[in-house]
């Protein structure tokens, strides 16, 4: 079964479930199949077969600290959007970074020790700002596509759907969250500067991101 495809978040009910989220749960419980969704596209589903879209999240991060919510992808996307700015913004022009490119770098400003491989959604040649998805090291190692190394970047923000909510995302408030598929499974904190109520959950953007390694924020 392809566990990487996601419905578009329309919550149309044509599959017999009240929401796309409950439909996915029914599929994983073998109560329904992906073909029950009228928007299922087998061709695109096969193209996404390398993505692992399911994860189990405990009550707290790896240190046991509780978070306010988990940040998951927007409907039909592969991870929460990550907005970054290379330490040298001119590299976006110099390396000719464009939509679809793979970029390698470490989010030094946020305190993360792990280099990330990012797929570019949008590249602003004026500011050097990159909107990306995190895709993982496999894509840098298979050699099928050039990886453009920016070495280090500022972690500007995340954008996605808040799930596993314990405290409602509140505009203008600093909150704790766990980015879906964070390899370290450590609490992050950031300032919520956009909240849009969507059928699949709160669509939020969160900026001024830091990693919490020791402090208990309960």
C-alpha cells in the first residue's frame, strides 16, 4: 500500500468519510482504499512512492517535554514548508538555485547540528529567501540530481497544518511545536504570525524559530 499519497484536503465526503483526515485513517485501518477518493491519481501516487508520510508522535519530544502542536504538511505536500535564508544570500543567484533544485545546508541560527537536504519550492533572487520542503539525505546520495551546497542558513520559519493540538495556535504568541519528521524529535519554539482556519486544521506560519534542548515549557 502506498502510504505516501495524501488527499487534497477538500473534505468533500464523496469517499464516505467526514474529512480527508478520517479517510486516511480508514485507509490505514484497511477499511477503505485510496481508490475510494475521487481525487486519487495513481500516476502521481507512484511518483511519490519514496515519501514516508506516516509517523507516530508521543506526548512529548525525545526529552519528554510536551509541545503545543505538531506541524504537518499542507494538503498534498510532502513536509511542512521550511523558509530559509542562506548566510550568503548571493549564492541563490551564483548557484542559480531554482524551483525543484536540491539544496544542502545546516540551520545554524536555530541551533540544529544536522545538515538538511531541501527541495526548493520558490527562490527569491532579490533577497535570497528560499521556500522549501525537507526531503532527507537519500535524495543527496542517489546521484540522480545535483545538490547545491549553501553550507549554512538562517532558519526563518515554517508553514504547515497544526495537528495534535494541546494549545491552540494563537497569532502573535510564542509557542512550542514539533516539526513533523524532525530527526532529533526536539521541541522547537517560534512566534506565530499567521493563522488561517482550514477544514484540515489551522494553517499557520511560525517564525523566529529556536530549538529547546533543556527547558521544560509546560
